[in-house]
């Protein structure tokens, strides 16, 4: 599937937005709220506040199989960013030097592409957990 240019541009905007406003694990309330709202607007069935700040989104397909689950983590790290980028972290001592912002933006781009697609396959789920909750299990 080739993603339309506007979907790619939207994913890039999300990456910069998330990078600029990082939140530590179990504190990703604004991030998860914005992502949940965005996915709902795209037509995904969204469950929020899983394990506190996680998000689960499902798109029902017409077929029974295959089913697909994609995931990306929401949390940032307690590290001061010193890149000088125009979209550098605005939160002192917290940054997305882990790359989760890029993974999350990619997942949102795929979600937007699937929302526009004529989807005739099994269900697709998007799992966006707080990384510490995933690692502790």
C-alpha cells in the first residue's frame, strides 16, 4: 500500500508535535488523549486509559483473517535534549531521544492510510502502551 502524500506529511507533523511535548511513562496523558481523539476522527474504535495512559484502536475488516496488531510506545526518557532542532523538547529534562516519537508517528500514518483504504481483510489493532507497563509484565 502506498500512502498518499498528505498522510506522510501528517505523520511528520505528528512526529514533531510529539517530540516537542514529551511525557514520561505513566504520565502520557496529553499524548494519549490527542492520539485517541485523532484515531476516533479517522473512524477507529478507540479504548483509552489502558493501564492509565495506553490506547487501543481497532478497525474491523470484512474478513476473518488475517488479523494484525501494530504497536508503538508513547513514553519519553528523563534526558535533557540539546539538539537545537526547531521542534526540540519544550519539557526540561524530558525528551524523545529514544525514537518513540518516530515510531508513533509512523503508526499514526499507517492508521490514516488504513482509514482511507478499502479495507477487506481481518481486523487491525493499534496498541499504544506506556512502555514501562509493557516492560514490567
